[in-house]
């Protein structure tokens, strides 16, 4: 018995963490055993790297950034995701490797083919069964993200939030391009209504994917 891996992607403020929590609740209510994880994070090494990666006051070269995300990802895959899938659990992960392709590739300009090779090194055969891409207007997403971090101090405004609109426009376009290239894995969920509506759309996508 193997479980299902569902990743949730999108730019800052798209509603990933909100959807991850509510989707996990709903899947548990329908009888699944679900592990909710976040990336980078959800392991001791991953959470330490998360703190470093979020801190907008620490300068990192783009390739350093990519390696650190892949390192956190490898820890998550080997220590949490694979064991859970082997036990038949479902795994909902808030961001996964498409974020690195979109941010470090489309955002920072690193070679996308190189990044895909890095994902394969970090994840091996562990690829999402389904990816939900929450697609939000960049300005709306950024203002939602900023309303969350406002007042939490300088390090709370993370390095990607600080990049501003033009950077996030490229990242958003990157996500949409990845989705066009892998339509069987990735479902684009337009974020137009409230969180409950978005969660309902995600649940429909999950049902369509796994009902057969
Ligand atoms: N569909 C929605 N409509 C209105 N507000 C929303 C919606 N989804 C989430 N929010 C709110 O927007 C803010 C950002 O949501 P959330 O933290 O889930 O986004 P995120 O994608 O995880 O952001 P980040 O990339 O910064 O972690 C929160 O205050 C959340 O309550
Ligand atoms: Mg979040």
C-alpha cells in the first residue's frame, strides 16, 4: 500500500498554508490518515535552514539558495515523506520542488534544466501524485503576505517578499509555465473567491485525480 503525495504551490500570499491546513482536515474527515508538512521545514535540519532562508538580512548567492532548498527537501523526502507514503499515509506538503524551479529558475535566472537535475538528486522517485497550483494576482498575493508579516520585524519580511512585484510576476509566470508542461500532475486553481471556495476547488481536483 502506498499513500499519495499532494504538493501545494503558488507565490507569497496565494493561500498555500491556509489550504494545506483545511485540505488536511477535510481529507482526515473522509477517513484518510494525512501528514501535513511544510517546505523548507518539518525536519530539524529543514527548520534550521528555513530560518536562514527566510531571513532577508542574510545575503545568499542564487546557487547557494538553490542548494539549501534542495538540502532541506532531501531531508524532508527521506525522513518524513517516504516513510509516510510507505505506510499508506497521504502527505500534504506546503511547497515542494516546483517552488525552486519557479523562484530560483524563473525568478533568479538559474538554469531550469540544472534545477530539474537537482530536484531528481534530492527527491529520486518521490514526485507528487498531484500538485495544486494556487494562482493569484501578484499584487493581491503580495499584499496578503505583507499583511501577515507586518509588525513582525525586519527578518519576518522574507527575502522573496522583499524582491517585490516584478520578481513575483516572473515567479508566477514560471509556475504557470511548469503547469502547462505537466498538465497530468498539476492542476491550476485560480484564487478568486474566499479560502473556503479555494479549498472546495482543491477537494474537487483531489477527488477527480484519485477517485478512479
Ligand atoms: N482565498 C482567500 N481569500 C482571502 N484571504 C485569504 C484567502 N486565502 C488565504 N487568505 C489570507 O491571506 C493571508 C495569506 O494566506 P496564507 O498564509 O495561507 O498564504 P501562503 O500562500 O501560505 O503565503 P506564504 O507564501 O507567505 O507562506 C492569510 O491572512 C490568509 O488568512
Ligand atoms: Mg505559507
